[in-house]
C-alpha cells in the first residue's frame, strides 16, 4: 500500500515510451527529487541531444494522466509533478486499510535476521556508550520486524576473560557486605565499584613489584606517578562506598590479584565447579541490573548467549585454533607459546578486501595466550559460527568502530576455516562513540556516566515540560518523555558519526528531538479525540501549501521505511519524522480543523489522522513512547 507507487509506475510507462522513441537500450530510473519536479529521470548517460529529448517529451504534454501533472524537460532531466488530490485519496485509503502498519510494503522485506546488540561486559552498569549500541540495535530489530521480517535479538554475555575475574575476586571478598547493600542499590552499580576497586588494587600491587625491581631513577618516578594515579582512584571510590571499598583494599592489598585473576580465568575456562559458581554469581548480578536499565528503554532481548557455554566449554574456540593450524600452517606462528594467525598475509594472498568488506589495514591476530587460554577474538569466531548456524539469512552485530579490526578478523578467520558463506552473512554494524562534554570515561577507573544516570536526569529535566498536575501521573509522563528524548538523540545521527550529547538539543521542544515528536503527537491526538468521528471526503480544491506538503510527506512514508530497512538506517526514519512534525506544527498554527466548515473539516481530520498514524508507526520503529498528554 504505497501511495506513490501508481504515479511512479505511470511515469515509468512514459519513460519507456520515450526510450523506445529515442532508440535507447533501457529505461532511465525514476528518482525522487525536489529540484525540478516530484519525480525526475536523468538521460545523461545516453548521450541524447537535449533538443531531441525536449521534442519527444512535447508529444506527451497533451496526454491526460491519471496521477501525473506538469511534465517538463530541463537539460537532460525529464521531470514531473503529481496530482496531489489523487495522491491524497491513495494516502487516505492506505491509512484506513493498514492503520499503524501503514508504511509496510513487500519491497522492504529482506529475509530473516539475528541482531546482536548491547553485549556489554558483565562487570559494571550500562554506560552512555552502551546506550547508543542498545538503542541502535533495538531500533534496527524494530525496523526489520515492521517490514515483516523474522528477527531475533541476542545479547552476547562475555563471561570469560581477566576483567570478569577481577569482579569475581572482589565480589567474593565482600560477598556478605554486598548482600546488605543490594537492598538499596542496583547490583550492577555495586559490582561496577567492586570491579574498579579490585582492578586498582591489582594495578597498585603490580606497580609496587615493578618498583622493587627498578634501578633507574627516572623509571622509579614514572612508576610512582602511576601508583599515585591508582591511589587517587581508590580514594574517589572510598568517598562513595567506604565500607565495601576499604575492605577490598584491606583484604586484597597483600595478594597477587592479577595472578589470581589469570588463574581463575584458566579454571573457569576448564569449567571447574567452584570457579563456575563464583563467576556466574557475579555475572548474573550484573545482568540483573542491566536488564532493569534496558527495560526502562523499552528494550527486550530474546536470547542471552553465554560465551563460556557457546565458545569455551563446548571446545569450539579450541577447535578454531587447531583447525587453522591444520589448514593453514604457513599462516600460523608461535610466539613465546602464544598462537598468532597472520591475517595480514592471508588477506593479501587471497585478495579478500572487497569480498569481505575489510578495512585497508589488517594486522596479525593473537588467538591464544602462552598459557593456552583463548582470547576474545578466538571466542568471537566460535560465537559467529554458532550465530550463522541458527538459520538466519543475515547476522547483524552492533559493535563500535573501535572493534573494526577485530570484527574484520572474525570474518577473515571464518573464510579461512572454509565458511565463506558465513563470513559474508556476518555484518559488522559499526557505530561511533557518544561524547558528553566535560566527562571522562574509564570503566577500569570507575569513571563513567551510567545509562541510568542519563535516564534519571532526562526524566528530571522533562518534569518541567509536563503540565499534568497529578504527581504520580506526571512522574510517569516525565519518565516516558525522558526515554523518548534519549532514544531519539541516539538515533537521529547516522551511526558512523560521533554524537555530542547536549541537553539543550536533547529536550528541544521546537525541532529535532523525541520531545518535539511526542509533543506533535499529543497535538494530533487531542484534535482527533475532540472530533470523535473521522470522516472520509475527497481532497477539496484550493488546499493550503502545508496541506499539500503533508499529503506528499505522508505519501513518502513507505519509501522512507523501505530505504531505511535496505540501508539499515533508523536515522532516516528520525529525520523524516522531524520533517513531518515541522510541517504539521506549522499547519496546526495556521489552519483550524474542528471549526472548519464541511467538507474541509472532514478532509483536515483525515489529514491529521494520517499524520498521527505515521507518527505511531515511526514511534514503534524508534522505540519512542506514545503519550496522549504532556
């Protein structure tokens, strides 16, 4: 149900006749343009004489069209406008038949997708950077579902590696104290502080051992400066949760925490019961808190995939290494007991850059440590293999651009293992970082802006915009306005562009914000609620420019959804909704709807309903909460 399909097909028929008349081998593609007309076609590649093209088009100008008007030629562009009255009827018919599914078309369907997103380390709360990952991944899944695709969302629980072991060692040290604290604080927040403190204690211990061995005065000063930095981290953490942090320092200060973490990781990878109990307990506590944060954003994960189960205990990661060594011994090196795959030479020899969409520079990749334990990239290859065996056409991995080389290594190794199709089906959906002016981020040092803090502040700032007098209701509305503003802020910019998170832009009531869109929806909803009955009437003559613009904007919605799905770009939806809201608000200020005379009143109600319907569909895709009052 695409209102622009009939006029586009009619224009295509005109172009087909023109192509035959001019003796061309194929038909120029129809493009949406605002330069000369609503649709255009370029004849540049055909080397047509502009005068001959103009003469050929002149023959068509006397023809009566069903949906087209204003056929013209500008150089080698053939342009046409559309009959807004006819398109308006198509719009109202499509909206009436499809409701909130208006925008769906068969062309935006693309198969089945596994979307892996968020996948934050289970050692601290989700922070502002994870927010962009989670919201992007969730909106991609929503967009693909809206288009009728089978979609499943996954969270990769990275429960192996030394970082997790630091959190587990620290937690085990103050388990009893954590139980008391958990009654008043989120578990992921508590573990995040424990992880940072344990890491700081480990670094101080390591540096002190280095200091004992150092003979050079300059080296000693350098080590002492680093010790001071980590002591400052501990002091800051002590200012927060003194009892727990002081006990971690006291109980772990004389131990080789770094060595214990390596040993615990080795035991965990072997699946030893005691190691499994300690690690899983702390991981699941963090996931509990992360789930609560995701729920605030309206995000649900279909499946939680534990790295240990899929890649390590199954033996898959070890098989990846042994199979590479068997297949390609000439590309595998042993460096001090560590296994290294020369991905750089492999890509060069097999010329894989275009086939696997690789960056220009590919470094070698280390697959195992000298003690035989696997590294993240090795386990990630095993996970990618598992993902591609789940029966989906595409696997979309939402991972920051910082991991571009690592994700390239995954595809290269899949190809090297003989899984060429799997390597091509895995998509690295890269995104840039979020910058919060004045904030420095370091999870190891306990310096990050948690996503909960962002959502709390968004709700607090939104409270001043809410006119509802009932405190309980106004609090709920403020939370939803805050969620909408944060989600839109992370989606309105293309994924490959960094975001500078500024509150004045995030909560802008005049344009380009989730708050602005929610406010626009409330206006449309209020009109229709008061009208109660929405009539159907032909588009009257002499409509306002804003009414013409709104009809055509609403008509474009299916093509916006289609292009967004094909390109995996939710920001196209955000940009479109902002443009629609700008036109609607201008119209709202100029044109009375409820007080208009018939048949104009019925037409305007149908138009407002069409705008409201598109906003509802767009809100679903972007995950913006729908409000009926603010």
